[in-house]
C-alpha cells in the first residue's frame, strides 16, 4: 500500500509526465514551448505557427504554415454535428454543448478509433479547424440559426473572430484575439491536459481524450474562470464597486475568479501580464474602455494587498473578449479551441511513448468487516 509520504493531495508538486512539449520554468520565469519562450511566441508568432511547432516539434516553414492554415480553415464540420447541436436546448451550458459536439465529431471520421501517432498528427489540423468552427457557431446553433463556415483566403484567426462576432473585424482586433489564442495554446500539465493524457494512456482515441479535456476545462477552478471573471466585472461596473465586491467575497471565504494558480502560487502568471498589455493596446486602438482597464487594475491591487494573490491569464483574457464583443458563454469554449493544438500534441506524445496511468491510494477506510 502506498505510504503517507507518497501521497500529495491534488498531485501537487508531482511530476506525472515526461514531455518534450512544454515546461513552466519558475526558476527562470519562462514558459517553455518546444524550446521557445511562450511570451515571445505570443508577441511575434502567428497562431498557425504555434500549431505547427506543437504538432511537428519544429517551427513551421512558410509552406508548412499555409498547408496547415488551409487544412484548419477549410475543415468542413460534419452536418451531423450541427444537427445534434441544433437539438440541444439553448439553456444547456456552452461547454456541455461543445463536449457533445467534440464527441460527435468521431462519427464522421472513418479512422476515429486510431491511437496511431502519425494518423493523429495528420488529422490534427482538421480537428483544430472543426473545433474552432463549432465554437464560433455554438451560440448561433443554440438559437436555430444557420452555422457559418470559415472562408478560404482569410487567416484562421480572422475567420475565427469574424465568425464569433458576426461582423467585419479590424487588424488590431484580429491581432489581440490571435495573441489570446497563443496564450491559451499550451501550458504544460493543467488538469484538462492531464485528463487527456490519462484517457489516451489506455490507448483510447483522440476524440475520447479531447472529450475528457473539455469536460475538465468547464470547471470554474480551471477554464470556467474566464467567464466568471467577466460576470464579476459586469456586476461591479466600477472600480470602487469591484473593490467592495471582492472584499465582500473574501470576507465570506469565497474564491475570486481569475486569481491564483497552482503552479504560479503567489506570483503573476506571465501570460496575464502580456494579455494586460494586449487589453491596453486594444483600448488604445478603440479609443474606449479605459474604465474597464482601471477596474481590472483595482481588482489586482486589492487581491495583492489582501491575499498576496496575482491574476492568471483568465483575468485579462475576459475583458479582451468583452471588448471584442464575444458572447461571454463562448470564453471558455475559445480557451478549449486554442488549447486543442497543445492537447493534440500531448495525446500524440502519450500514444508515441505510452505507459498506462494507474496511481495507487492511501486507504483510510475500515478493515476486516464481515458480511
Ligand atoms: C487555469 O494549471 C494550469 O496551468 C491552468 C491554466 C492553464 O493554462 O491551463 O493556467 C488555466 O485554470 C487558470 C486558473 C483559473 N482558475 C481561477 O481563476 C479560479 C480561482 N483560483 C483558485 O480557485 C485557485 O487559485 C486555483 C484553483 C487556481 C489554484 O488553487 P490551489 O493551488 O489548489 O490553491 P489553494 O486552493 O490551496 O489555495 C491556497 C490559498 C488558500 O488560502 P488558505 O485557505 O490557505 O487561507 O490561497 C487561497 C486559498 O483560499 N486562494 C484564493 C484564491 N486562490 C487561492 N483565495 C481567494 N481567491 C482565489 N482565487
């Protein structure tokens, strides 16, 4: 039986996978993704380049990029998936509708049951494109409207944002949105990536592993936080009211969404710092939204002084999405769509060099009872 010193609640501090994909190097304050610094990728790369880097283990050539981008943009979502979405009630949580759709994608893939890394790598760009188009149409489908496909000739990021907000979008808006996609693309072994690797370790296929990941990501302690952040900011409306609201919640021992992190603990999530800059750039480009920035800053100040806690990336992704006019129910689905590239890289890596996950327990129940 496992003894006391091997038990770590929530696997805190436990190394649970060996990987070449990414690493949160707290020592050097760097988020390493395939050897690159994620912050530099956010500032200088395009999302499709990060997809290539994650899937191919090397930075993609321009030719590889255009091949990837056309596979992602031209991926036709199977009609069956939209038919299923149309049958789901609009009151159903968007992440539950997404979970159903991701699972249903397997129906249209004759090679769905594979755990072959090469086959999975070949289909990954199409899957990433499917998931983004499903996310961009979740609200439309829930209200009986016809889904819109991405258009060849436009970038993946422009297609994604334009379909989400159903209007023409500016280059500044596309860049801000694309930076958020890269920020969300990969982050070592969060709960949802671990869930995907645990499922893939039984040699279950990518659809099952992705479905597990979307189920995990919905949780408010994880991906669901970005929606909750926006709800809190909208409830407060002003910096003073936000301070009041946070103090009130803390007094009731409630968690403030968008703050804290299992790995970063009492440090700023480097991605949050960058998305804070993205938010400011968006506000400068729009010429409005300064009160929103001031409100976010006040929230930061209160949490730092009262709890010694700092924002994670959800805290600043939410106001960026709000200014872009994205429906709040789609914030976490977008997180999942952006992370699908990292998730697929982990699923492929798990299938490449697999060892079934089967941890032990510290049993604290009764013994020796007789029937
Ligand atoms: C993501 O893992 C990843 O990388 C995830 C992610 C990714 O890219 O995939 O980064 C994305 O999930 C970001 C996190 C989004 N979640 C939230 O914003 C929800 C709010 N945050 C917390 O619930 C919390 O900070 C967690 C869940 C993120 C981390 O929790 P831990 O590591 O289990 O920390 P803990 O619960 O043990 O808290 C330690 C202390 C406690 O105080 P005490 O009981 O010791 O007095 O810090 C307090 C907590 O009460 N605390 C908070 C808090 N987070 C921790 N208090 C108020 N508000 C918070 N947000």
